[in-house]
C-alpha cells in the first residue's frame, strides 16, 4: 500500500505539530539511526517473520501433481490488508490522509482554553479551524497562530486567544496578527460564560498519519506480524489432511504420521503474542487505549 503521488503534508496554509509524530515531539535524532522506514516489503516479511518456514502447500495440485509454492509477490497483497487491519486494531492512521471533521461547540470544553479532542492519531498538521453553519458555509476562520499544537499528535488542540497581539518570526522580529486583539475580544464575547452547546459548529481540516510514507519501525513490525500470520494460516489449511498417510504394496503396508496444521502452531502463537504486545504499546503511545470527550 504505497502512497499515491506527491503528498504535501505541510503546505503554506497549515500549522504542523510541535516536533515529530515519531518519536513523539522529537526535534532532532542521530542520522545514523533511522527510526522510520518505507513500508515493509514481502522480502522482509519472509526474512523477519517467516524464517525457516517453507512456503509450500501441503497438498499437490491435481493437474500438475506438484505442491504449489506460495509466491513471495503474493505476500504484498497480505501486507496491504495488514496495513488496514493494523489501523483498525490500533486506531492509528498510518499513511497520510486529510480529514474534514465537524464538532459541536461545548461551553465546558471551550472554557478550558478552547480544548478539543479529535479522533485521529497521529495528527501531523492542522489546515483550518473554522465556524460554520448547517449548509457548510464558513462564517469565520480561526487564525492558525491561535492554535496550540504541542499535543496535536494525540489528537488534542487548544485555541489560545488571551493577550495575543502578534507572533515572533524565525528572524526574531515581532509580526502583528491582523486585528488579533479585536478578534480575540469578539471571539470571547461570543462564546463567554452564558453560551450554550451548539451542534456541529466547529469545522476542522487536518492531516493525520506518518509523513512521506515513512513508517515507524515498530509499526512495520506489527504490519509484518499480521501479514505473516495470514500467510501461515493459509498454509496450515493445506496440511489439514496430512496427519497420517498409509501406503500398501502387495501384502505390505506402511503408515506415517505428521503434525498436519499443528506444524505452524508454535510460530503462530509467537506471532499472536507479539501482535498483542505491539498493538497495546502503540495504542498507549498515542493515547488510544481510552478516548473520551463530551461529544
């Protein structure tokens, strides 16, 4: 499942998270140690997760009389499905996707400095926070300078309007935000202490996922584990009739016994345990074990 075409995750109209999405909030790492890599390949799945396992069917093809060989190219299909399965089991967005999400105005959450909890992990950048009406017409866009992104990787953002008069650029010079003070006063007046819960008032446009298709190695480990389990499960079914065989020639007979599908049990149990551990670790890293808000 390779990303399609160029995916510019951080364009001119977006605000990125603070630091990297992995390792979370990191701002520098030793270039000799890469903690992210492209999506795992079929060759790596075979080498890392299926080492020593002959990828050969336990049944003979009735037309050729030979045992079918599981082509390594077919593992690529299982990797695609494994990506989708890993996303479902962990709640992560692995490859970058853009989302358009609506949320209600909740006065209790807004009083906590415009607190919002979005259901995506990891969020790499925020493109727009706006106020809309039911026909999706945008009434007002919140200046991105107001958006706090230090917890964005965990789906949390805050709107900070108090005392904002300008921002400091990379050159060290203060640059005023147009109408910042007036906007802040208007914003707080509209949504002050006597405001009420309003459905679908907020609109968020954002990008979630790991940028440039660079997957954390630990995520690749989970994807490879899931793909290997699917391959082994398919192979095991072809050995279902191989528990015992008998051969008779004239008055002599010989019987042999085999493990049948149990041949793969040890490896499958090892992979199943690894899958469970990795899933829990990733969910814990991106705070996906428990998600709760007032929506």
